[in-house]
C-alpha cells in the first residue's frame, strides 16, 4: 500500500499522477499522468488521497442538499419580515429614484446622439423633446 506524506508542491513543479489541493484558491487539480502543476509562482499544492475525498465528499454533499432549500426559506421569511417592518419600502423608493436618474441620463445621451435636443423628459415634469434643425 502506498503511503502519503504531506509534501508541499509548488506551481510549475513536476508531480506524479494524483489529486492535488491548492489552499489559496480552494481548488483541486487532478493529474492523470505525471506532469506540471498549473498556477502562478507562489501557489502551493498538497497531495490528497482519493479515499479522503470520498470520505469528506459524502457529508459535504448531504450538507449542500439540506442547506440549499433551508437558505431559500430563510431568505423568503427575511424578505417578508422586511416588507412588514417597512424597511423594504424605503429601500425600494431609494432604488426607484436611482433607477429614474439613470434612465434620464441614458435617454438624454440617446436623444442627443440622434440629434434631438432635450429640454426635459416627458413624464418627469416637462414638455416633450423637440427636433433641432440639423
């Protein structure tokens, strides 16, 4: 039986086939044949036994399957509580004002590019844009 030691490998170093873990990026890399580990200078890798991945993978997948629906309900109840408390209305009004301002800026630029002079935007308290003689 092959014995694993916790040897540290660096990026661009030649390594044997196996599974390697990069703690900086929280990423696993698999080498199917001896080759060079990918990454930038300073990236380190640790060789991980395949049995360890099987043992840790099962509880993580179960936690994911349970957590995903639970977080959906938590977010739903949080949104409902925010609406009932009135905080959601104030945030919504502020977001609407910001989006109106962005729409006005976009329309102003679009009309000016088309040769239409904009004095004010209809629906926001002013006359319609008029075409300039070009």
